[in-house]
C-alpha cells in the first residue's frame, strides 16, 4: 500500500492572466466615486456638467422641498409660499411670495409669443396618433396633470392646420422646381397613388397624390371627403369640405382626374 501524503501544499494565489489586464481590487472604483474624485481634484474651476434641456414632470411637493433647501430656513418656516396665479393647459404661472415683501414670478414652461408651446406640442402629438380632445383629456387626468379645454384645443388644431398647409405647399413647389431643373422638357414621368383614413376602402376621407418617378417627391395632391363634422354642427368652415359623393374605392380615379384637369 502506498503511503498517504503527509505534506500539505500551499494553495497557489492568482496573480493575473497574461492575456488580460488585471486590476487590483483596491483600484476598482464605481462611476459615482470617479465623478466625486473629479470634482474634488478641480479647485475653483467650472464643472463641465451636461446641459439639461426639454420638459420634465415634477410634483409640487417635491418643488416645495427644493425651495426649502435653497431658501432661508426662517423665511420658509414663517411665510415663504408658492402660489399658482393662473394656468393655461400644461403651462402654469407661479409666484414665490415671502412675508418680508419679496415676490418673484416664473412659468413652468417657456413661452413663445406669449403662448405656451407645450400645449401646441400636446395637440400635435395627439393628432399624429390619430387621437383628439377626449383621448388627451383621459391621458392628462390619469397623469394628474391639468388638461387643455376644448376651445383651446381647437385653436391649436387650426394653427397646426395652417402651418401644415403652408409647409405642404412650399414642399410641393420646391419639388416641382427640382423636376423642372432636372428635365428641361415640360413632360415628366409620375405615379398616382391614393390613401384612405381607414382600411378596406370604407373610409369617408381619402387623399390622392402625384409622385415624381425621378425624384420620388410629391408634386400635387387632392384631398377628398364625403363628411364634415363642422358642417353637421352648423359651424362655419373656411376649408372646402364634402367635395366628393360616391364610393370610397372610386376616390383614387376621380382624384387623379381632378389633378390632371387643373391648369
């Protein structure tokens, strides 16, 4: 029988892999520790923080807590108050009032031409998703945010409609000039395509567009509709509505005829 080993060998310690760069445990630091070390090393220099932009949702109680940290503790305990003077949808006009007589006002979001752009962006986003006032009100009420009244919502819709019309006309003019510069003759190859608001050719609203084969850009379009809600509610319309009567599937051929019939 062989003798049992009486001598114990020491366990070998790991000194790193020659194929990998080993880092001692004492030198390992987290991202937060690295930031603090950077701030401590810069004496009196301006910190290179990332500039914050855009909109944020913040709770009022959290905002009051921030004011209590930044302001004088005595003033905040005795008479510093945050009041909401007025609000227009998602934009609120706040004021900081102190018992000593200090008062300063500010808005929750910046304004352009004395109008809150955030309300316009809200309406624009809802219309891009095919939603309207009711869907926006449900969303804002669920998030416990002030909602835009129906009259204000409609005003923003009309402003967006004017901007979209102007942008559409300018883009089609630029596209037609590009085709004219590309081809000196007056004739050019085009493709006609129709689209509907709903699938299955059962929509009351449709649009027919003429697309250039050379550039792939829209040169002209014809909007066709069989129904107008504003006319049904006896509201005066500034746009041409209910300009087609017939089947939805026939909108494409009729729209193409109207486009080529125009001078």
